[in-house]
C-alpha cells in the first residue's frame, strides 16, 4: 500500500485515413507503430463522418485531391463532428494552394505526395506528443479546480459525513466512477480488530458499498501501522461489480496523525475514466481528507462530551432540586 501501482501501457491513438486509394491506409499502418497508433481507412467523407460518430479519433489523414467534395470543406465537416481532431492533409504538386488554404482553415500538418514512411512517422509522432501535452495541461487545470473545490468544502465541514460527501464529489468531478468512503471502526475497543463501515458512496447501492468496505484488502490496509504518507493499491473488485464493467478498485488510505481513519475506494482501470493520470492526485487528496476526517471526528467527540456534560449537569441540578425539596418538606413536617 505504500506506492501507487505501475501505470498500464498507453492506449493507441486512433487515426482515420480518408482516401479513395485503398492502399493509403495500409501504407500508413505499415509506417506507424501499432502500439501507438490504430489506423482505420475509409474511402470518402460520408464514411469518415460515420466513423467519427462511432469512435473518437485523434488524427485524420485526408487527401484533399479527392473528387466529389472539396478537400477544405471535407476537413471542416470532419472537425465539426470532432473539434479537437488533428487533420493532416496530403496533396500533390498541383494542390499546393489548396494545402495552404487547408492549413489556414485549421489543418495541423501538410504532407506533399509521395509520402515517405520516415516523414509520416515524424509527423504523427509530433502530433501525438502535442496531443499528450495538451491533455496533460487540461488535466492539470481540471485538477486545480477539483483541489480548490475540495479545499473549500473540507474547510467548512463540521461532521465526518460532510467530509465523506465532499471527498466523493471531488472524485466524481475527476471521473463519474463508483466510489465509496469507508471509515475504520474498532468493535473490540482495541487496535487489533478493525472493520470498515461505508460512510458515503456514489455510483453504487448500499449493499455494494458495504461489500467494498468488507474487502479483506481494506481490513488489511486499516490494520497496518501508518506510514509517512498514505499509500494506494489496486485490487480486484467484488464479483457483483463485474456487471458494471468494474474489474478493479483503488484503495487510498486516509491517514490521521496516529492511525489510518479510513479508505477511499474508487473504480479504476482501462474501462474507467479514472486512470493512472489521477492516481497521484488521489493520494494527495487523501492527505487533506484524512486531516479533515480527524478534525471532524474530534469535533464530533467534543460535541458528544459536551452534550453528556450538559445532561449530567441537568441531572445534578434536578437531583439537587429534589434534595432541597425533600429537606424543605422534612423541615415543614418537623415544624408541624
């Protein structure tokens, strides 16, 4: 639990080739690394639009010399379906003005025929790297928004349930995945017997939340001595979650100053939007959540102690009143 799991291999970037030459798609597929790019070839703009509706593509390679529809119009039409699509236009010698116009209209790159495999690899590697940088920047900005929102919610939380709901909402802002916050309980009033109780959840029902809290890995996590920083591990999900496409869950320790207070359980994996890009943020968030949980639990205990002291004081006052009435009654009886 002391380190995040190794990141899985990146998913290949989908590439759409729009060319009436059936060999163009095969040429591009042969030139590119299949682990990094998945190529689909279609003969015309209509088929390309259908493909864009069925799947999300990162890059489109378009021959602007295709008949039946202008190349620039074709590119604009595809970008209307997927605005963040990077378009690489291919043109012959006679189509250079059209290629320049395509670049001015939003195309990312221009390649002149004939296309050398080395040139294709360089162009697509550059576009892939640029998309990765843009995605990292987008994720960074999104993370800042989530962090700021979570910080505001935790600062005003006065009950553990408030903290749990704020934590659930923060994870769901990153990705709408099933998530549960379970807190540690010691039914035997010692540090050896530890159980977990779901305090808040989203994306699952109460029974599933309880099943996640009962995972042996959760109990093992809570029973271990705290480390310098909360850890994280990915474990198999309960069988009942397979119908939701959840194969694995992340367990993030919520650590107080002296012991672990609970575990944040969130669905992860290739089929889930919550992936390795968010793991370090989850671990960072767990520090704030753990501190807020400890503060609100202390507040809750103080409230209970104050209420108990108030009840005891009221009982003492009532007892004193009854005693005074008894003494008064005894005095009156003696006088009579």
